[in-house]
C-alpha cells in the first residue's frame, strides 16, 4: 500500500485531535483510500506545553521549517492559527509544491488571494474544509456538490459562541453580560471575546463561503459586520412575541440585476454579518447551543441545510481528515486542482454596499407616552417611502418612556438609516432607536 507522509504545524487542541484521530481511525482511512498515512513530524511552540492529548516527544520539533523543508513530507497540515507566521509557513510549503491542509479561517480571509495564487503557480493546492463550520462539509458542498448551481442565497450560523449566548438569552430571558460570563467560564468564549461576539470570526467564515458561492474573492473590508453586544433580553422577548428568534447570521445574497429574470445572470452580491430576526417556523430558528448551521438555496437544487458541531477538537479533526484524504488522492492521481475554488462566472464580481441592499426591519423606540407619537414617527418613515407592516405597544411599561415596536416593510439600508437619524432627533424619543434586520429566508 502506498504511503503518504504528513507533517503538522501546531500541537494544541486541534492538532492533538488530528493526532488522536489518525491513531484511532488511520486504518479506516487507509482502507477507504488505499493509502497509508504516516505522521512523521509535528512542530510545536514548546515540548512542555499542557496538552489534552499526549503527543510522543520523538514526533515533536520547535522548528516549523523542519516540517516544511523535510523532503519526505508530502502534505503539510497547518493548525498554528494566526495570520503572521502562519502565512510564512503556508507560503513556504506551497512554494515547495506541497499541498496544505488548514483550519485557519483568519489566514484565508486576510491572505486568500495570495495563497491560492501561489498554490497555482507551484502546482499545489490548499484544502480548508475545517476553516468554516467545524465538521460540517460545507466547503466541499459549495465547491463540488453544487457545481451545477447558481447560489441564490446562503445564511449561516457559523459562530458557536454567539449562538450559545443568544440561545441562552432566548430560553432564560437572561442578559448578555451574564451569559457571556458563563460562556467564558465554560470555555465557549475566550477571556477576550471580541473576535466572536463582535462578529469578526463570522466575517472570516462568511467571506470564504461567499467567495466559493460566487467565484470571486471577497475582500474582508467589503463585508459589513455587526456583533451581538447590543442585543438585549427585551428585544429577545419582543421578537418572540412576534414569532421570531434572533440569530447572528452570515448573509450572502445574490441581488437580482435590473431588467433580468430573477435568479438569472448578473447582479452584485450582498455579503454581511449581523443579528437578524429569523421566523420561528424556519429550521434555522431551532439551531441552539453551540451548534452551527448553513442554509443554502441553489437555482437547481432548491433549499438545503447543513447542521452540526461548528468547532472543537473532534469536529475540526474530522474535517482535517477528510481534507487529508482528498489531498492524498489528488497526489496519487496527479490531480492537484480538480475543481478550481474561485472561478468567476456570469458577470458577477462585486460586493454590493449594504446601503443599497433591501431588508425588512424590527424597530424598537423608547418614547413619551403621549398622543401623536406614532403619527410623528410614521410621517418620517413615509417621507422616506418606508411602510409600516405592524405596530405593537405592549402594556405594563410605566414611567416617562414606554416601548414602541414596529415591523417595517422592505426598504434599503440607506433609506432606513436616514429615517432613523431623523427619528432619534424627535423630542418624544427618549433613547437611541434599536433596529434589527429581518430575514424571512424565503
């Protein structure tokens, strides 16, 4: 049986999981691929680092170049994380013509164009299933399974930390700060949680998915990003009364080009991350705890859903093993680029400014309990050609200000922002308006 020799950079949680999975399921992998996998060397920061999985010292080195430069190493696995030294590692491997398997979404988001260009120039390839949604095979589905589809829309719950926090807030009526503290104590959230709760981890992953779905590299700075820090238990409760659940979504939508049939060629693409009201009738609303899910609509396949653990040692290791099998078989059959990842099609190639994108909206105002307040707010919305679909003014809220909740018809983000600027200046509005987009997922 032909042997494939592996070198790995990173021996932490995911690296330990990959080592453990190769020990337990290496024979299964060999029987299914006809190839024997040998892990020869693992680069680590230090030999005495605390590890959940014990790695034999004979396999370890503190010099990552000893992995990349080893002529016996056929495939390099990069699990070090970060975007600095990791970029050097991956480029060094690709320039030697070695395929790279990585879980590093931040690296791909920041330097994807350069990395994939280098891979093409040197006859290598990058495998990155583990970079988005852990063990869910969404990368392979978009790149290969849906190769005959135009992707009309994609909605992803791709950050387990945020989904855990929002699920707890909804189920318990708890406040954000308290649930975040629990998430940090349980290990769901980092001590410095900004990457997760401010939406940047979801942005990295959503950009990768958008690039695959539409054939052009989506630059991170063009992705609109909002996190969940401003989501309150009050809005969770009102959303529930209206039949919705609040989720942090990565949103990728093909905008119909004017004068062309819906779903046809052309049109820019909306790429954004923000909290959104999701109808309780939709399956995404029931995705709870730290699970991930990606809902994809193709013009031929229709609606599809991918669901599972989005992070952690074992789900990520599962995705890495799948990529190792693909990389090894591609080497064996001398097919380093079976399905190119980013091939422009139709006349796509632009991310639409969020200001031009159309949404429905949930709007909560804190207003004086006086006659005529609703009329003044409605007049501002009407002047911007924005309609109100429903109004709720719940009883039981006393004091100088009471909540006024509105569901707003379709409007551009620019029009809504302009109207909100005028509404917040009304003397009867006692606090900054709260606006959350609504995604019906039809």
